[in-house]
């Protein structure tokens, strides 16, 4: 998720509060009004959310929902401002990796006794774990996306490499070998957009058994950088600095920044979130042949960390029961599919995942859907102090390692030694 500077974010938050995100649910002549703050931003997604709100309001004249548009760029600071000012929306759209401070701070309602059995059983336990903090559940995970390899099908076919499938993926070693074969003449087998390298590194490391964060019996978290944690980052480092099969120029880029070079044939593959398919469909030159491949697999197969989008209820909402009813409506299987299609992502619900619309060859929906069962809670989900560890320690250390400025030993020292000092302040 993108971030903006705190002053800009707070200014945006105050502006949003003043222009419409006023106090939560209200009652007027027996009619309850709930505020639903959505972070949908793509037209298809915004349309789907607004249509569902319209359908709810038509069927529930006594419990009206007001749609409020939020922004991923400023959501954390905007929500913090609204919580502290007693102005939070009743139903809150966010992502699971943004919930920890709000959950531990008492700003979000524990949903365990508010949600119906249908919804609880429809979403797998490993998805619920992404929104579980301490003993409570503070969000309903409903949309998720694996990181996949978007490939230039023409280049792979011409090179005669084995095309991986979810049943028979590449290992990390085979992936490295393939990218070497696809490189040469100022072209690269892969472009890693690692402007924000930490989540990609941690989440992909789950395939090789890496976790980096380890919680002891006393509940305190320690940082380790063992052999299992090193497989993914060493692969990236060696592709850039040893093999010349990955472009060093893309390490400071975001995913969208790599697409022009990808379309031009400069990079054979780009690791991206599954939802980037929409940008590719909209922006690719006519006739451009692309396909979705699973990320490399390790000793734990295709396991991968994710931070799903979530729906939460504000602790201060006077209408928690009604807010939970609205969430249940939004996340009925067919409605969850509509939201997933609008965002080009995968639903968490087992019934929604069965929908034929998510199993088509067109735009490789079936490849992504086949990976849903391998998605797990991102390693840092419940680690207090993670944000500071990421910003002050892990991001600069990984950026320097991937560029070749420091070696593996120095990377380990920074992540573990320096990182432990940061986390210790949150665990006293």
C-alpha cells in the first residue's frame, strides 16, 4: 500500500473529516444511518461498491448506508485522526497489515460475537489469522492477491523454457537458471520492482520456510535471518549482481514503472501483484502476448504471505450490530465475487472462489485462483513495531543488499541486531 508523508496525510485526513466523514452512525426518526468508508479506487471497483450500497439501501429502509470515499494514500493517518476525534466511520475498509495499532489501541470492535456463523465458516482460518490480534478478530479479510510472475509469452516460447504451472512450479534454483537463459543483448530475464522491498521479501520467503519473526512463549518477538529466510533475497541479489539476469535499474521502481520496459521486450518477466493484470490489459500494445505464472516454490511449496483487504467496525460505533449485518451482506458469496472482479483480486471466501468467473483462461484468472489455498498470513502481521523496523532498518538494508552495496553478513547484522533494538522498545 502506498504511503504519503505524515503532514500531507494529516492534512488530507482533516480535509476528509471536514467534508463528509463526520460522526459515525446516526438515528433520525427511527432510521439508522451507517457510514461506510471505502478505499475502492478503480472505476470497476467503485461502481461495484456503490451498487452494493444501493442494493442494501433498497432492501433496508430503516438501516441506511452512506458511502464515503477514502484513499489508500492517507488512510492510516486519516483513520487515526478520526478515531481520536470520535469521528470514525462505522464500517471501515483497510488492509490487515494496517490494523495492528488500531486493534491494540482499542479503536476497532472485536467481531467474534458480531458476525454470523455463515461468514465465519466461509472464510478459512488462515485468512482469519491475518486480522487476529491477541484474542480478538478486528477485521473481515475479504480480498487478497498473490504475487505472481507476469511473463512475455513470446519470449518464453522462443527460448524453449519449461512453463511452470501451479501444479509444477519452478523452484527458486530453476527460476534463477531460466532468467539467465532469457538474458542477453541488453535484455533481462526479470525485472524486480523493489521500491518497497520488505513485504515482497518477507512474503515470498514463506515458500522456503522463512519467517524472520519468531514469537516466544513469553509472547515477545525476536528477529532471525536463517538459511530459509535467505533463499528469496539471495536469488534476487545474485540475479542482479552475479548473473546479470535482473535489471538493477528497476530496484527503485514501483510495479507500474516497469510496465513500459516489459511491453517493449526489455524484461521477460516482472513479479507483480495479481491485480496488475488490469493495468496490463488496459496499457499493453495491441497483440502483446502475456501470461501469469506462479511465483517460485521452495520447501514449503507455493506458500506466500498476504495482507488481505479487510472490513472492520469502529469500537465507538453505536450501531455495531447493524454494521456487522451490512458487512455480511457485502460479503455474501456472489457479492464477494463482484468485489473481487472489480478489483481484479481473489476473494477469501471458499464459496466465492468456486464461481466460474474466477476460473476462466481469459486474463489467467484460473492461475491466480489455483494459488488461493497457498496464501498465508504475512509474517509481520501482528508484530508491534514492525512499521518502524521496516522503515528505519529493513528497507534501507535490503535496498543496499539488492544493489550490491553490502553483503549477506551485513544484511543479517542490520536486520537482526539493529532490528531487535527497534522491536525491544515495543515489548517492554
